[in-house]
């Protein structure tokens, strides 16, 4: 049995050596498996792989250095790769379309209570599928949720800078290439993969989507670009084709939609995974009929919001963006219908974090989080409880789901639907497929958020919020979804349990 001591150099060296052996063992098995022709042999290999995976899990707690972490994640994809060869799928794997809105608040669309924004296409998608009421983004900002979606892991495992938006001005390195992404897993399972929209997990080569499992990529790499001129806030041209800047004229949401439709048409006879991370409704707040703002070579770090004549009422611009987003969803779904693909395609829609209520500089009346407290960037519900719709006609029954789920659950869910028999124990997320198909309850678990000194943990209906210079806050979301009544003094045993869970989680994800 290994002695796990993250602060002991000697133990760390020993673990590194053992880890390296496990990794090379798996590599060898992959090589052998590729030459294996019978199911019987594959099953034996898979059993052996499972044992190796268990060994790796035991080692995970001891991962200390970047090279060890990279080795671990590299090994993870090999395990997935092996399992993807398993036969006997109960169901034909579906095409997968994942549409991710940017900064869309919980109450910003009709089926989540908006009386202002008209979203008939999203409302129809929700009415025909499963609509979650308690779905959460992994982070209250852009990059964290994207990292967690792609890897099925808490973004904190890749370092604390992934707990907030990656900075464009510093040109930070992006998501490590060694990270195993759902796009890579689906590629190995035979899917053709494409991404059209916002990346925000690296600003230049090699940290681009084409090196993380996406065969095709058109879109922006930064956190925000002008929706008409595609200039990022540092004044750079930011519209790419693969690994090169290739500017196009048009409104960003419409360009993303056109490329998505073209992708579906070109790959309609293959199994495909289409990732559509829209830029809407992130600032600059510009609807299709609002003016362009940014020009190349000018810094917009102090003027990044667009042309807003009445700062006290940003909503008309945001409404136009939400409705362009809704039209995009309608066009993509209509394309699936027209090509006869709808009954074999899972469409998932959610947001990467909550919306803004207001913004420094006098910008007000932006998004609507309904009765939730907080907004983007906070660890209150308004920061991370988001709309989430799963549609797969005749397979997922029209329903409303009150289970608590999170963005990183998509990785094991999609991997399972693709027939990869994903080893969920290797991931932080949980497979939602039984919930989607049968309404089954998810296993009890604790979920965590962390951004800087702000942290939260959720277990059942209880939520603990810990923030700098404030006493701990304990809420019972079953009776107080608006997080108004702090019960920390009244329920010390719950407070203590959640504090312990949070401390253990922080130890687990620390490097
Ligand atoms: Ca965002």
C-alpha cells in the first residue's frame, strides 16, 4: 500500500516511479489491444485495464507535479480508448449537439420565467425534452466551466488560474494538451467532431481546439469579441479557422449558426459531435442591429461593453442577443429535422455561468436570475444555477427534472451514450443517462465551487458559502432558494459537516 504524503519529497519520488510504471503498462496494453481481434481477448484486456485504473486512482492523491499530473491525464484517455472498443451497445449512439450560451442568467429565457425575452425555439426544445431546475455551471465565470465540461473534472485540478477567466492580456497558457477532453473520447469512439464559437481555454497555438479533439474549429479564442467586427478587447483580430486567424464578416451568433448548419449537412451520414459555444450574451452588449464598436489595434480594456446609449438600461441590447441565440437554436434544430436526424440526435443546451445584474461603470438592468441571489462571478446561486435542457425526441420524455447536476456531468454522460463505457470513477462528474432516460435519482454527492477566496459546497438541499471577511453562510435551498436566511448558528452540525467536506475537497484538488 502506498504511503500518500503530498508534502514528502521522498514519497513523491517513489510515487512518480510507480506511476510511470502503471502508465507504460497501459501503453503496452493499448498497443496489444490494437492488434487484438476477438471479443474474448478484449474483455480480458479490459479487466486488466480496470485493475490498472484502480491502481491509478490510488495514486491520484499523490500527484504533485505538472509532469505527474500530465502523465495521469494522458493515461486516462488510454483507459477510455480501450473501453470504447467494447461491443454490445444497447442503443445506437446518438449524434450529439451541445449548445452553450455565454453569461445567460437563470431567468433570461421564457421557459425559465422571462416575460421579456421571446425564446420560442428554446421553449419548444424544453417542452419536448427534459428541463432541469437545479443544474449548475462548474464555475461562475467562463473558462472554469469550459475546462470542467471538456474534462469531466473539477477545473481546480488544472491549477487555480482555471478557477477564473483566462487572461487575454497576459496570453496565459491554455488547458494542458495532456488533458483528456470529451471531444478526444468521442473521436476515439468514431465521432466526427467540430466546434463553432468561443473557446476561452488558450489564446494561441498550441492551446487551440484542434489540439483538443476538434477536427474542425471556426470561432474566437478570447473571452469576448466585438459581435460585428470580431476584434477582441486587446484589439486583436479574433476569428479563426483551425489554427489560423481567418476573419469573416457577419454577426457572431449568425456566423456560428451558419458554420454549425454547414457542419451538420456535411457530416449527416457520419456520427457527429457538434459543440456550439455561443458568445451571446457576453459583452460587448450588441444585438444584430446595434453598431460595431471595436477596431483593430486599439485596446478596449477600459471600454469593453459596446455602444450603450442608456447605461441604466442594457436590457434592450441583451434581449436582442438572447433572441438571436434563440433563433440559432431554432435553425440548428430545424436542420436536424430537415435531414431526418432529430430522432438520433441528443441536443443539450445550457449556460457557462449566471448573468450580470449590473456592471461597474453604471451598467444596469442586464440579466434576470429570477429569485436567485447573486450574479456572474459570485458563488451564490445566481452565479452558477443555469438553464439546462436535454432533448432527444422519443428517447428522453418531456419532463421537468429537479435533480442537482453540473456541467462536468456531461463528460461521463456523453461518453456513456457514445458507448465508451466510461469509467466514471476516474472522473468528478456523474453519468446522467439513467436520469435522462428513466428519471432515476442521482447518487448522493457533494458539489463544490471555488473562485479565489470564495467557495461553496452543496449537499442535498444544504449549501455552505465561505467568503473572505464574512462569517460562513449556511442555507437550506429547499425552503430558501434565494439564500436569504443564514442558518449557520442554528444548524452547527450541518455547518461542521459541510466545512469538513470542503476542506477535504480542497486537499483532494490541490497540487
Ligand atoms: Ca461566461
